[in-house]
C-alpha cells in the first residue's frame, strides 16, 4: 500500500511556533515530527508516501526532499493558496495515491501504533480509534463488533490513522471538503470497520502537548 501524511494545516492552535515553521517540522525528540511518521511507515514496509503541503509547504519539501535518505519515495500534493481540509486534500492527491487502498496518517499526532498491522478494508474505510484524551472526552465514534458508527453508545476518539479505498472520494469535486460527512455516509451503509488501539497516542495540537510529548519521549530514551 501507499500512504499519505496530512501536513497542509496552518497549525493555528500551535502558534506562535507555527508562524515561521510548519507544524510537521516542529522538533520532537531531536527530529521533526513528520520524520517519526516517515520512519514508522518505512518500518511497516510502506515505501511510497504522499505528503500534502500548503502553509510554508516549501519548507517541508526542502527539508524532506525525495525521501531517499529515509529509504522511501516522497511525493508532494500542493494545496494553494489555502489548505483543502482533509477530504479535499485526499481528493487532490488521488492521482499520486493510485487505485488501491491507501493509508492516511494525520501529521499532527504521535503514536507507537504498528502501522504494519493495517490491511485493505473489507468495506470503504478502516479506522484506528483510541481512548478519549482529556481535551476530547466526548469522543467521535462508536465501535461495536468491529464496525464503526455514529449512533448512540460509548464513543472513542478517531486517532487520525486509517485505510481508505479511493471509491470513498468518488464524485467529490476538487476543492475544500471535510472528511466527517463522507465517513458518516459510509458508516450509515455499514462500510466502516475499526479497531481500538490502547497503546501510546497523542494529538500534538498545542505547544503544551508538544512539550508533554517531548517529556514522554525523553523518559523513554
């Protein structure tokens, strides 16, 4: 499978750190956050990776290059003048991702989830869900018998890691579009499977959580 790392966001909650540095390049444990994702994907045997870029995107391209030093092939999907949101960004990148199912990882999370575990979904989507963090106690979706839904029940948080079939985005026009409506429509058709990962995961969305992750990884070193 190929993979896509979502890296086009402005990083408003991370300001002022992101005023001059794109969020994926903020350092964690001695290297940019996005390099942790690239290393995890390479370890999983995923060697073809697409990265969408927008805000200060050329910095990301200049820093990572073509991926040779990571043992992968990197391609870039540019979103200008503004990011296209998640579904719009994936839709724009489809020509680079091909016709087979592909992995998508949010660029602003950190996890020790073993990406090699991911397989093409039986339906349109497979999502990795995690325990609800303190800043998102309400969760996102319900997981029951391996199926993800938006109905009643105890909710878990979407980790930002999933496997998607290109068909999910069929008919979506080029432009900005959120992912949630597509997921909910697929859930209503029983086309979304999922799993509950109980390992380490963090949404690195604010300077405080970035510092917390730095402390956590420093203790592991």
